[in-house]
C-alpha cells in the first residue's frame, strides 16, 4: 500500500505502522505539512473560515502535523479556529481527508505539549495517526532527551522523532544520534534537509539516512528554518537534494503566513518530487 494510491477516506484512516509503511512504499513522494494548531490564516473572525491544515491539504499535503497542540487542547476537547470545537482528531482527519500528526516535546514546554506517555496515549486515543517528538525554539529539547522519551512512549500511533533545526539544546545532528532514536523505539526519524541548516552536509545526511534505513525506520527530511517562506525558485535545490539523500517524506514547516508554510512552495516542492500527476490527484482528492 502506497500513500500515493489512497483517497481521502483511506488517508484519514491511516495510522501507526501502516502509515510509516505507506510512506516507505511511496519512494520519497510523501508531502508533510506542519501548521500551528491555533491558526486560521484566512479566517476573518477566528470562528469561521479555513484552518491552515485545510489549506495545506488543498495544496497537496498527504499528512498534516499540528504544532502547539496545547493552545487548542484542554486534554479532552479540541477548539480549532475556523473549525470550532471538535471532540477528537479523528473528526479533523475525516474533515480534511488526511492523517493527523501532533508535535510533543521533551524540553521546557507547557504540560499538554510534553513528550509523556500519558499525553501521547490520550492523543492517540483521540485519533492522532502520528506522534512527532521534536523541539521548538527556546525549549532546551535534546536528541538524548528525545531518545529517553521515545523509550517511554508506546501507542497505536506512528512515532517519528528528531530535530527540524537547531532549536532546543545545541548539538550536532549525527548518524549515530539518529540511529539511537530508532533503537529507542522510533519508527521514523527527522533530519534537516541539506541546505536548510548549517553543518548538515549532503555527505553527512546521506550517511544518516542510510543508518536509519538499515534499522528499518523511515526518514522525514525537514524544512524548518523559515525557508518554507522562501521564493519557490529554491525548491528544485532542496527537493531534489532531499530525494538524492534518500528521505521518505518531505516536511514543510510552519513559518510564513501565520502558523504555516507557503502553500505555493508546498505545491512546487510536490511537483518537483512526484510530478504533476500525483500532485494534482492528491489535490483533487
């Protein structure tokens, strides 16, 4: 089963190991969009309009990841601007026809955003298809801390772990550290795409991807350094380099319009890595 072949109903139901396998089977042609959970950039009054998740899905994202979940979740109910109150993430997935991931962090963050078994399980029970352990700026999150959290978290959701940039605890992102995340229990690892972060070279990234793949996990190549708001002429360099080093999924971060990347950059990136046919089919579905 390839994520490329699923319609909106199949995507909304995709979760856990099936999600990671569907990504791997698509050979580097999966698009992931991260958005702030509490933003609806095109909503006029905050109650009606279009949530950022809907907009990025419309421009070709296969998977949506929610950042800052604590701003819309009280532990039970979700309140999304532009969408209103939802009882579960399953409702969100069914509305936009995409699996929903959620960021959690091991650093200094609000309680409902902490990378704990309890938070991860409650989100999985609410319908999260994917738990992403990562670090936002000024949170002191570290790869070692992510590994420790990964060892504790076991849910029905897929678990992808790593940094999209140098936020949190400053440290090198190496093949050994990323392989350690898989040993701790991650079925996916996050790696900044070369060209987005100082020190992440083509050679080092290729080595890291190979190490993770040898352990049976997938790799999500990330753009998380505000280049998701760059001009679209940067897309061929980043997208084709990401394909060359072997990433399975391509992440577009949340910094351009309030709480999301540039939808046109997402579209151009999608066309670069999977062509117009798969891009247009995903948008139409």
